C-alpha cells in the first residue's frame, strides 16, 4: 500500500467517521430511511447531487501510478405524464493522476461526461419490479489529451431492480459505441455492467455491495472492481445529506489499469419533494 494511498485513506476516514457517527432523534425516523432506500434506486423520483471521490493505485506497467477522481453526478427526474418519469443522470469526472503512463508525468482536469436518460414508469410492476430504459451519450469534455477518449459516443442504457423490505437488488447497464471524433484515437465499443445489492436499516444506514465492470470489446479487455460501501442519511441544518465511504478491490483490471485496493468516499445532497 503506497504512502499516498495511506494518506488519502486517513483523510477520507477523518471526514467520513464523524459524519457516519452523527445521531439525533430525527435521523431514525421513517423519512430518513425512505430517503436512504431511494438512493439505492437509480431511477427514484428524487433530485440528488452526489460527489463521489475515488482513489486508485498501482497503475501503469511499473505499478507506480495513482489516480484521484471526483465524480459529480447530478440526478434529476422530470415528470412526463401521470405514468412516466424521465430520469437524467450525469457523470462529470474531475481527475488528478500521476505516472499512469511512462514519461507522461501528472495531469489534472476534467474527463469525459457520460449522460444517461431513463424513461421509467412511476409505479413498479405488479411483481414489484422497477425499471427504466433510454439512451446514453459519451461527450468528449476531457480537458487534456490524457484525460479524454476524444470521441463522441452513444448507445442504450437500462436498469432493473426490486425493493423488498430492507433489501434493494438489481442491475444497471449501458453500451457505448463511438460515432465521431478524432480518427487517430482508438474506436470505442464498451459495455458497463453494475449489479448491486443494498441493505438499509430503520435508522437510515445502508450497506452496499456492487461491481462496476467494464468490457472493452475493441481491445478484448475488461475490468471488474468490487465496491463495499457504508452510508447514512443525516440532517444538517434541516437538510438531508448522505455520507458514505468504503473500499474497492480490483478483482480484474485492464492492461496497465489499477490493481489491489482502492478507496471511495461520497457525499450526496438530497432534495426531496
């Protein structure tokens, strides 16, 4: 474990542990638990703005690279009719990395945006399933050559899940193919798979286990990180937030990709109706 990783871990835990330990009479009520369960549903009718920090290490041919990524991920639902919502999910990465490629040095800036739109029924099916489908877009917003694919991409995305008692389980996927951009850059045909399972307690603590696997069909490669996260919904100044943190393990990585353990810390601002 590198010195940089240990320092990042100590910093994140110093921030996360006090938040997770906050307690008040209002935090154990039904509203907080309902908000926590809604966060486990990617197509919930809830405006939220997650700030998700990820730290990965052992990158590059010599395993001496590391990367910090802050994903800003606003989720905004729109009512289309009495029966349907449109859920907008945006991922804007802000990246700081060093030694990820030989001789490349360090880079900092924005990465490429992934924009998903889900058309989702407002009510679950008769069997209790919640689902949504729609398009996903890749926007080449990276501020430096090392931080962008420099390609425009699009494809389908979908999610299906079920919520039973304290449990939420399901999966999300998308597949992106490039259709424009720099011809000198590699083509994109990439599938993202995110199976997830969450247990939420009556006092709004959620235990989440998921994977965020990527399959690169052009280069016949794949990555399989496994994330274990603990989070809690708490009110601050009368406004609900979710604080969480945990670890990820790279069960499989792409060539010269991250290896071993990584860190995740997240803060989510919630805007219930």
